C-alpha cells in the first residue's frame, strides 16, 4: 500500500465523527491535499479511499462542504464517482 493511501486511511479514521479533528485537518491543508490526490488517482480503489476520506472530512461540517464546492471539488467528486462505479 502506498504511503499516501495509508495516510488517507489514517485521515479518515482520525476525522470520523470528530468535529475538532475535522477543523484541524482542514486548517492544515488536508482538503486541498485530498482533492489533489483524487484528481491524480489512477486506480479506482485508491479513488474510493480518497472519496471516503473526503466524505468523513466534510460530514456534518457545512463550512467545509461550502469550501469543497467553492474550489470545484464537487465537480471532481462527481466525475470520480462516475469512474468508480
């Protein structure tokens, strides 16, 4: 497993149902990093892991959700979902 994939798994676990961790991760640039990884993910399985981490990061966090939409992340997520199905 590539280190980036392991890091994505860890990020998802750390931020799941933990608003303070979600805020800290977002402030540390995790959102941008996940979107970059998603954009370049060449394997559907890795894209699914990244999508899970993104979902965990934004779950219950309207401000983070708005940021995803503002930076074009929603379009990227939808495009990747079409590939992962």
